[in-house]
C-alpha cells in the first residue's frame, strides 16, 4: 500500500512532464493560426459578408488595399511623384502583392499624394507583405518626404505587431505576477514554483488543443482570444491551486500523514473547484450563441483553457504536493497538532464584525455598489474607429490622419456596392447620400454591377458608419435592384450591430445557466438567486466605475459594443467562483453547527485563500494591459477591478451578511441535516 501511495503521484508527475514537453511549444505557435481581420468573423447572414461572396465573381482572390500616402508640407515635388511612381511599379514584384499599384494621385492642396497597393489575402500573410512594402518605400525616399502605409492592410499589419507580445511579454508578466503574489502569501520559495509549473503545463495542453482546432478551421482564433486564453489559464490554474494548497495545509495540521492530508484536501476541494470551472466553462460556451464568429471562437478557446487548468490542478498539483509534503511550505512548515491561525487573524476579526451587525453591513455595501451602478449610463460602448484601437502610435493611424487631412477621408478604402446591372444608374444616384464624395463603376459581370463609393470621412469613423447606414437605406429602396453595400466601413458596422445583438441575447442565457449550476451545487433555490443578484450588482458597479475611469482618467475615445458582454461573461462567471468557494464551505460547516456559525467559520477559514485567489486573478488580467490594444486594456481594467470588488466587498461582506440575516431560509427549499442544531 505504501508503494502505491508513492508510485501513483510519481506516475502522474512523469505523465505531465511528457504532456508538457509535447504541448508546451504550441503556446508559441498560436499566432501562426490566428486571424485579425474583422471580415473573417462576421456571420454569414451579414450584408457585408454577402458582398464579399459576390465580389468573388469580379475577382478570383481576396485583396486588402494598402494605401500609401506621402506628405510634404512645402508641397509634393516632381521628384516625389517620380519616386512614388517608380516604387509603385517595383512593388508589383514583392511576393504577396496582388497586381500593379495605382498611379500616384496628388491632393488638391498639392501637399500630399497617394496610391493603392493590392495585398493578397487568400492564404497569404498580409502583415509580412505590408512590412516589406514599408521597407521598400523607406529605401531611398527623398529628404523631407513622409511616406506611410495605411488602409485595411496597414491596420492588419499593425494589429499583428501589437499582438506580437502575447507569446513572450504577456506570459512573462503573468508568470512574474503569480510568483510574486504566491511568495508573499505563502512565504515559501518552492510552492510558487509548483503552482507556476502546474499553470504552464495547463497552458501547454490548452495551446495544443486550440492550435489543432484552429489549424483545421474548427474554430476561429484571433489575437484577443489568444491573450485572454493565456491569462485565463494562468489565473484559473492559480486560483484552483490556492484552494487546494490552502486545504492541504489545513489538513496537515490535523494529520501526520501527508498522503491522508492530500486525499482529504482533494476530496474536500473537488466539488467547489469542479463547480467553479464548470460554471465558467458553461458561461463561456454561451458565446456559441453569438452572431460573431470571433465570439463563437472565444467561447470554446477560453473553455478549453479552463478545462486544462482544472485537470492540471486536480492531477499534477496534488501529485507533487503528495510527493513533496510539508516541505512545500518551507520554511514555515505546518506542524501536526498546531493551532489553526484563521480565527485569530484578520479574517477571524472580519467574521466577528460581520456576525455582530449583518443587516447594517449588507445595507451599506448595497448602497455603495448602487452608487457605482449610477454611472453606467456614462459608458460609451457604441463603438470606436478602427484607428482608435491602438494605444501606441502606429503607421496606419498616422497615415490615416495624413490621408484625411488632404483627401476625402474614405480614399483607399471605398465602400462597395453590388446590384443588378439593369438598375445600375438608379442605384448609383441613390448611393450619393450625404457623406459620399463620389460613386464610380468598377466592374460588371453575370448581370451584376460593382461600384465603389468614396466617403468624405475616414472609413473607420463613426461619421462613415452613419453614411453607410444612410446609403444602405437608399439603395435598398431602389426597386428590383437587389443592392447590397459592403467594404471595410460596412464590415465594421455589421460587427458593431452583431455585438449589440449578442449582448441582448447572451446575457440572459448566462444568468439562467449559472442559476441552474448553483441550484444543483447548493441544493437550494433562494441562495443561487441571491448570489447571482449580488454578482450582477457588482458587475453594474464595476461598469459604472470603469466608465468614469475610461472617460476622465484614461481619456479613452469609447469602447467596443462587445465590452459590456465580455465584462459580464468574465465578471459574473469568475465572481460566482468566489461565492462558490465560500458557500460550499459555509454549507459544509452549517451542516455541523448551523447557518450562522457555519457562515462565520466558512468566512474565517476561506477568507485568506479566496482573497489571495482574487488578487492573483486581478493581477493576471491586469497584465493584459501590456498589449497596446484598447479592447484588451479595457477588459484588463474591468476584470481586475471587478474581481477585487467581488473578492473584497461582495464575497467578504455582502454575501455572508445576507446569509446570516436570512438564516437557514437561505437554503430553501432544502433543509439542513438533522446534525445541525436548531436556529432562531
């Protein structure tokens, strides 16, 4: 029997070493199967998607326009135009450039010139092609001439560069954060290493599975999903590890045998960890109801990450703890029979004060959270220009600014109109709504005509989106034309519309799903309702505070319509996690000593570990801010702040105070075991 107790953990560790060796390298390969083009994530039903399909009748390949814009404050010279024309011809020889560039065109004020280079999109790497184009243009440029590459291809290239730090910098920052926090919490050099290795192995498994699925087009992966995957795996694996390690240390004080201690700890934490992971996974999979294929991809990607973190935390980590035993906590070893520190520490003090005035505490905390909710209307989540998504200065944004200053804003990124040829003239006239500089024919085939409309405003601006909405209404009204409007601006508009639809549909689904999971876990109906209500209240307060911070502290231009949905998915699912950790322990204690004493004891013994878990998760999500992309920076703040709010206010004060004030009715319609004493 003794040998079995040794060999089983040892076998698990060896197995995980092999798994890590196989899966680990794939974490650095995910960028190879990631796509960062908005058009790839639109639903098939979107009008812009239909236009893309129809465009294939006019061209055999997908093309991203790269707009080359040159500026000289004193005026474009003949030498400048000659240089641009020569470079335009030479660029046709660059691998990945799909044909000849257009001739350079000088602006009316003669201070700028621009031409368009077609970049192949099908099966190519437009980011690398744009990089080579930029290098070619920089070589030998006349002194004083600023040459920039913008347009859809330029934006894709800059996004790839922005997400380039995911494989290295993000992992490094997240790993350092986890190690530092764990050293502070456990004051042990070995334990943080074991937890970190567990998280790394989980990431390797998740990366391997996601890579295979993305490579075979089973799901869509982009830079945002990739960054969230890394952070979720690190955060979740560390959270689950903290719960396991805390219970293991607790059991080591009750028994001299480390194998008995880890077995008891594993059994005690299996239910809350599995329920927590299951809640997050199910909540994330609700994204499959999304219209956007990017969201449909994120759901399974993140769910795979949580699943990998769960498996590693329930197998590799307990195996290593069994082998290492008390030495994992060196130099502060938990001794058999030693006093448990929970009740005489900070959390014992908090538990006593919550127990003294529960009604006052839940009323005050509710008022504080409602004060945050009051600022939710200030959240500007109607969408932003594509150029606003970068938090650092990039060529595509600088180029768009130059382009807008000297040419109609939509130059180089025309809006595409496809209609029946017989109604071409009527459609062209209808398309010339306010905000359209010109409409010109660009091809005719199979009874269809393709037209291109140049907008007055930058193609990614809010004004351009409004223009496309007016244009669609106008051309749709032309009888028998079957007109459709697409192009980059229309793609952005359809993405925003789909995001708003997703928010309305998915949030209620997530609430129902989480309620069902909690009802099964707690064997009650009232407790799940209260827990969900507290987390939703916390989410509202977080979004209100985020609105103030984004508008007045960071000066962000706005937010993507998907921000509230993503914030809700992560905060409600992860916030429920901490309530699950607390309330499963409260229920366990209440079966022995009643709801009031069980709540106070549950709060005291789990307070430290849950707070540590919240701090780790908040810090790892905050690490997303190292990627200079607006969406990720906003998600980083929302989740980090929201998790801390859940951990410190909701789980520590509001939930236990409500539980004590309501008493045993909290478990309605279930009843506590007869082992519990009667309660008033």
